[in-house]
C-alpha cells in the first residue's frame, strides 16, 4: 500500500525553547513523569516505553531527549533498525558511545574498546535443542551436538577456563565502561535511547537486549527502549521457534520498568494527523479552485469534526486512523485531476466504508442500493447524534445530504442542463438528523458551478487501489 512520507515534527533546540512546543498531543507531562523516575533511580536501569507502532513514540522520544539535554543530562540516541545489517551489536553500540569521546575521555574510550576486543569476536552460536530440531530435524539433535564437542576431562577444563576468562573480560569491559561514562556524565546518569527495536531482524533485537543485560548494565547508564511490546514478543517467539514462549516473562529479564504513554483522544490524534500530513494546504487549494467564499478554517474544522465522529463510530484504533488518513491524502492530492469540486468528508466516508464495510461500499459502487438504505446506514452508524448538539449534527447531516445528492445525480444521469430538476437532498426521505436551513443553503451554494456526481469519488478511490 502507498505510504505518504511522514514529516518530522520540528523540535526546537534552542536553550530557551521548549522541545514540546510543537507537540499537539500534550505529552510534555509524560516526559516530566519519566524524568522524575530517572532522578529517583539514577544508578541505572532499563525502561521500556511501550506503545503501538504509529502512535508517535519516536517523536516523543526525541522531544524528551532534547528536554533532558537542556536539563543537565547526557543522552545518546541509537536507532537499532538502521544498524541491524551489522553482525556485531557490540560494535554498533560502542560506535554510538564514541560520541562523547574527546581529548579528556579518549584514553577512557580506548580502554573500553580494548576490553571489548575479546568479546566482539565472531563466534558460532551454540544451537539449542529446539533450534536444531527445527532446522535439521527432530531426533537428530543429540547426534549433531555430540559431533560438535569432545567430552573429555581436558576438554571440560579448557572450556571452564575459557568461560572464566570470558567472565573476567566482561567485568573488565564493565569497569572500563563505567569509568568512561563517569568521565563525561558527572553526577547524572547517561540516558541511552534505543529506538525501533521491534522493527529489527528478530535475532538482532535479541542480541541488543542481551548486550544491554550482560555488558552495558552498569551504574550510571539508564536505557530507554522504545518498543511495541506485541511486535517484539512475536519476534522473540520466532527466534526461539516456539509460539508457546511466554514473551512477557522473558522480557522481564531485560526490562526493569515499563511505561505506556497514555493514548490521546481521537480528536487530538486527528488534529495532529491532519497537520502531519499537510491537509491544510490541500484544502486551501480546493477552496480557491471551487468555493473562494468559504472560510478555510470552517472548511477544515468541518472535515476534522466529521473524521473524529466517523472514526469513533467505526471504533477504529489510533493506528488505523493514521493509516486511513495517510492513504486518503493520496486521494485528496490527486483530486485536482478530476475536474470536479471535492467534498472531503463524503470522500472520507466512502473510503472508510471501503475499508470497514466493503459490502455497503460495493452496493454504492454498483449503484445497487436505494437512497433510503443509504440514509438508514448513516443513521445506524451515528445512533447517538440524533439528539446531539448542532456541532456534531451539522457535519453528519451535511455528509449524508451531499452523498444522497451525488448518488441521485449519478443514478438518474443528471447533466448540467438538468440543474432545475435537482431537489433538496432530503426531500422524500425519512432522515432522523434533518438538515437545518443554513446547511441546505450551503449545500446549494456548493453545487453552483456544476452538477457533482458520485463517479469522480469512486474513481479517485480506484486510483488509490491501483497505486497501493
């Protein structure tokens, strides 16, 4: 499916500026909570910020990081997904730590790198019985493992000695790392952000977790993992070849604290997404082209209100709302090629129906439904709006009325010369949320330039299907 490239939210970085100034989701309060946790547990721990993909975790993390930078903390940002082509996680993480190397800390960093040499060597992994069974065949495990080892007293002693040296090497690495971190972080912990871990190759994700636990868990470092726990759990099950793996229990070995950023309201989320995807500029062009007398703010507010009501009525998730508006923006961007005025709320309704009630959408697409059935469907979708306030009733009534008019125009084959035959869109229909008078007038004004029909809307959605 097509994806509209996300615009990065601008994060102010001046000393006197608020990093959360452009945050429309009121998330600064959550950053303050997490900062207090770091202050309390400053000796070091692993914190997981767990939210679904597509809810703005990365933006939040970067804003919070900038806030910490302004308030006496040293921070590092490591996008694990961008480095998962590397075979050695240790080298990738050390390359991020090198950021604080300067004349004063160069010697300390060299000691860390020296201590890492024996730990960074590429060694063949020891296959677990489960993995061998999966990839070679059940019943051959013991034979394969026996062929890889020589079980003698001397062999065991050598392996014990090797393990002892490895343990000493890990302790030497941790000691060197702690010295290096203390040299530049002072009395405050280094906050090490690891982002996009759930998008990495499953093996790489596990390796990052293991390196944090076994090598980097030293006093003075707080790790913040930005993850979608469900996605990461699925990756873990794939690595260990078992759907029976209790991923939550497994992750507790690596994660000390877990925090989920409270979900924004659908209204706040839609407001954020409309700005994120640049709908305002597209609406501005539409108004200039077809209806210059309409206030842009009113036009945009009507669409936003309807989008919120529609998404809530469909009971879709924030992530699904993001996906719909992302793809829907493609339709809005291509609409100028159609040569017809655009009614964005109607188009959004049709697009959402295609995604969530295709049977209804297909009946409209085939003109195989009565106007009363369309009214009934719309009323059923918004059962609580009938007695609601006008701010909610107006966009819903307007969409239903416009959709009916478009549908009738197409089904009856009206052309421009048939303008006088067009009746009020609500005439003869049992409509529970009747259009108020000013909305009927607005609807008539919107049809002044042409006789809109439904086909351009359906064609635009078909274009989106072809692109996807």
